[in-house]
């Protein structure tokens, strides 16, 4: 049976903010912070999803020539180095291959120019063209975004080669009619404030106003469109209770393990059951027991 070729795209600077691949302080203890990519490797190695999908490549968009990217990555750097931290364990394999051999850089170098600069638009076009060409070269049939800190435009327009073939795993509920909706780059922080009975009405200053307390959050696996986490939802999981005393990393750890990792597994399984991959003959495609972390 031919497997669906999956390509994973992320921003390393977002994973660095999560302290992925490190131990974090958690309620007086230390807990390991796995990245969604590391969990995807587990799913492909240890569950039936590995019979359906093959990981064809891992792309990151960070720019080594951009000082703020170097600052955000800190001691991780742009590639693994002996004795330095990295976003997943050294020697991690996926489906028998070293994960490092699947890694590709497609820098979003247009970000060197400030918003509104005349070079910005053509630079964004060039970035999406280079990303498109790399996806085609890798034979991508399904693309999973995780923490990509840019908005795609040309790649996901109706009629484009990758329209409805790019999905996102987002650490918040994205349905527009949900009282738990948390979209955008600040979804986890937004949820934490919500559990404290606050709403941020100015993200530049973090000014808050009182709001009804919302003590839960979750994650969504959704198609990518031209908006901010506004694409059609495929699967969402609402299973993360928030302690108002949580730190942002404690909540992030909880939400990854309670909601985001299950949503990733269930979303990939749903695409099989919906006939959107090649594996329509896979038995019991929606059996959930072996998908949970």
C-alpha cells in the first residue's frame, strides 16, 4: 500500500519559546517539554498512522541572517551542536530514518524588511514560491503546520496546488461559535488570562479588562486559509483545565498533552477515514485507543 507523503513545517523560534526538548519548571517539579514534531515521530513509529503516512520532510522558516531570529533561538541555534540543547532528542528516528536527515531550511527572508517596505511584498511572494518548490520536490501530499509564525497566502488560495492540502495544529479552539475560541499567536496566554477572569484588550501593552472566567482550553486541527486560524475545523479537542496560578509553560505543557497531541492524532486519523489520503483500505481507521499519548 502506498503511503501519503506528509511534510511538517514549523518556526524554530516558536519551539524555542516553548523550551521544546528541555525540562521545564512544573509545580515544583521538572517535566520534559516535547514538541508536536517529537510526538508526531512517536505516532508514526508506534501507531497504525505509520502504515498510512510517511514523513517526507521537515521544513523551518527561520532566517540565520535576521538578528531577532538568532536572539529568539538563543542557545538552540539553527542546527544541533554537541552539548547544546535541541528541539528533540539526539538520534531521534522516525520510521527508521534519523529525523535530522529530513530537515530543510526555507527562510522567510522577506521579514528582513519592515512592514510596508516596497521589498516586503515581492519577498513574501518569493518565499511562498520557494516553499512551494520545496514541497513539490519532496512530493508532499499533506502538509502539517505547527507554530509557523507567518500567514500563508498564495499557497492556500482556492485553486492553488496546495489548497486544502495544508492543515494546522493550533493550541486553542478555533471554531467561531465556541465560547472557548482562542486564535492567533497568543492563544495560550489569552486562555490563561481568561481563566483569571480577564480579557486582553490591547496586546501591545497587555492591558486587561474584567471578563467572564473561562477555565478550559483545547486545540484544533484545521485547514489553512488566508486568515488567522480561520480555516475549516477538521477535529478539535477541549480537554485542558486551567489553573489560574499556572505559568504559561505549565499551561502549554498541559494543553499539549491533554488536547493538542490528541487533536493531532485524531486529525490525521480523520483524514484517513474521510478518504483524503491514500489509505482508504486501512482497517478501523478511527480506532482511538492507540493514538493517545
